[in-house]
């Protein structure tokens, strides 16, 4: 069964890492005591280098103002999980986001596996790890950020202004990326995730 067929099912459990889905997403960058790190843009969860990000539900019941009952992410009646989508979904989302914020995020591809759920904005998964990262020269400290992100052991590329504009306007031209290290199997680590 193809990935597309598998994801057309309401819930797909236990997709092994070796058969995971590669999707587009974006990250913010944060400075930690260990250096610059990827982080989820809405919950600020730091993605640790060489460690699997394992989703954890952080949703709050708006009426009761308390955490929802805990469940295995991604929840069918919840918005939890690690997000990824198609390039066109990423493009639409970024255009809306960039009109509200000054900073450019790190773009890239992520491997999603474990429990996968299709979502109107792409897919949500229980486990994830980046497979390619793209840093725009329109960002501050582009080359410092790109060099720091090499700790993830994945392809890191730099997008010049023309490539950045093209990616945001439906004309992607991906730069040459370099793969510095062989990506080891990430260790398991529970993390709180929301897109």
C-alpha cells in the first residue's frame, strides 16, 4: 500500500520509521545553552539533535481551562501531533505567517512515522525527525544558523533571496545541500509538540 493510500485511512498506526512519510514543515530557531536549535513555532518545543521527537498532547480544554484528557498523539479529536504537509500547503501557510512576523523560519522536510493521521493541513504523527533543512539568506545570521544546524546530521542548504522568493511563490528551486554525517537512528525522547 502506498503512503497516500495508507494516509487516506482514518487512522494508521505503527508505521515504521523505514516506511515513514517525508513531508514539508518549518521550524523557528532558538538559542539554548548547547547552541542554536530547531524549535516548534507554536509551542516552543526544542528538537534535540540526533533524537527522535515523540509527540505529547498539550491541548487545553478552552471551556474548562485545563489540560484535555491525555491520549496517544495524534488524537483524532484533538490537534496534537507533529505536523508536516505537502509543499503547496507549506507555501500557503508560510505566506499567511510571514505577513504577521518579521523573521523567516527554517524550511525543510521531516520524516513522520509511528501513528499517522491525515489532516486538512497535511499530516500529524507521533514521531518525527528532520531530513533536510533550508536557511534563507533573507534571515539574520544565515551562515551561523546553517552551520549550527549541521549538528542534526542531515542535509543543510542555504536559500538565496531569489530561491526564498521562488519557494514562497510556487516556483521552488532547491539548492544543492550537503550531507555531512550519516544520520543515525535517533534515540527516543518524549517531547511536547504542537505544530
